[in-house]
């Protein structure tokens, strides 16, 4: 970048330039994220007039890095984790409560006014647990769950022993049910991780049979799904910082968890996206009248504070993703730039009380500022229209 005086080309002194935007408005350069500004989109007419008596509003030309960001919309949701079922038949007295996180020991629901309790384990319960039962990995899973909960089943193995029975009685006392030393089929629901009740399919008073669905399960924490253009893969990366503007207007921080891979989505006639990638592929080859497909880049964002998403399932939010930075460069407010003759751009520079329109060349524009690649020096004052 030249710093010599001959690099600053005066266009006219004490002149007010009337700007007519015929193409892309420079002041709106940030509406869609990062934008490279070029000539030819603006024309201007100028009229010689005396400047206003009041001193123009001005700001100094700054030397700093220009942080890029991609601005888009995203949807808050809880990833589906399947059905919530019970192996106990009876009358639902307390249905599953949407939003409840099912940690070990939590009551999933109450049937015949007896709790169905969540325990940790990947293997679904398929039989009752009681003394002299046949050995099995399900017994080992129960003993491990009891031990993790602070009870003492003895050696964690495949056998239901007297120590296991004693641990079961202690656990039953803790949850306030009959201390039988047996765990009937349907008394517990084994879950592989802490999961959130995302939906309830029963009401109090409903009669259910063994194997009935009580509700649906989702991930414990909400995630934010964003769809970008495939070209954004070069700028948006995992672990990039994110600012999410909630429906309340509050901005909360987050982090990009994953980017891609690029997928094909079917597009409706009006350009909206719909269907799965598989559906998009079949639609694109199904003959006349099929909706064309378009490439999309899925991005998943995690909020730093998961509680910020409480009550916002399926809400659409504004998302600003950090997408790298330019090296240090001279920047001015976008509002300071105006069109000049010969398809160029200019800014008004305050010099010794006079206002001079000076031709400039521009680079990237983001966040209300634009890089000036030639025509200005750091610290010079440029006019910003009020």
C-alpha cells in the first residue's frame, strides 16, 4: 500500500457529492455476510455547492485486522434418540414430563402410582431380576447401575446373589417403593446416557399394555443446525466461535461442532429446500417435473450454555460464524465511501479544515467497514455522513 502523496488523487475540493445507487448499495454490503466491493455498480452525479457551516462528522482511518463472519439462520432442536417405552401394564398416573432429563434414579413416569425409574445401561430390560434367576449380562448391567448409584451389589458379575438382593432393597428404600429385593419387568428403564423427554404420547388415566410407548427421547442438550453454501467450507471450520441471537434479542456464544459433508437437497419450485439427501437424488433423476437438487453444507453448533436454549425447541435464530480474518489493513466505515467518476470510489478527507474528495481502491467489506487498498494513510480523517 503506497503512503506517498502522489498515491492520493484529489477529485475535488469543498464539494458535496450526490450519490445515486443503481446496482448493489455499498451501505448494504454486509446484509449477506462477507462481500468484495467492485466498481461499476454505482454511478454518481456531483453538484458544486458551498459546504454546510457545521463541521463534518469524521473518523480516523484505522489500521487493523478485518474479522470475517458468515451470517445466516439456524434452527434449535434436540437430536432424536428414539422411543420411550415401558414393559409395565397398568394405568398411567403421571405421564412423562417433556423437558425432563432422565439421569439415573429419575422417575420416567408413574404407572398404577408406582414409579418407572431410569438406570444406566445399553441393554433393554427383558425379564425380572430376582434370586436364583439364570445368569446373564443383564444382571451384570443391573449390578453396575446399582454400584454407580452408590449401592453395594458385591462383585459385579452375571450372577444375582444375596449381595445383589440386599443392594436392590437399599435402592428400593431410597426411591420409596416396597423393599422386595426383586426388580419386576417394567420397574426400570435402562438408558445408555442422560436423555431428555422430548415428547409424551400418553395422558394421566390412559391404560397401557406392556411394550407401550410413553413418549419420545432426545439428546440432553440442544444443538443448532445451520445450512450454508458448499463454498463456505473453505472459511467455516470446526471449533470456530459463533454468536447466536435468540428470539429475545439476547446474543449468546457457541462453537461449531461439525461442518459437512456437502449433501444434495431437493428444491421445490419456489426454491425452498426439502426432503432428505436420498430423496433429492431420486427426485433429480425421476424425469420431467422433478424438483432440481441443490448442494448444501450442514453445520452443527453447540451453545456454550445449553440452558440458553430451554423452551426454544424448533426456534429459528440468527447465527454469526467467525470465518477468518484479513491481514492488517487500512479500514474506513462503509458509509464513508461514495461513487466517483470513471467507475471508481472516493471518500471525503478532512485536511486543514477543508474537505477533499479523494479516489480510493477498495477490498473486502464486513461488519460495517471496508478495506482501502490505496488512496489513504492511517490516521487521516474521513467524513461519515450523518
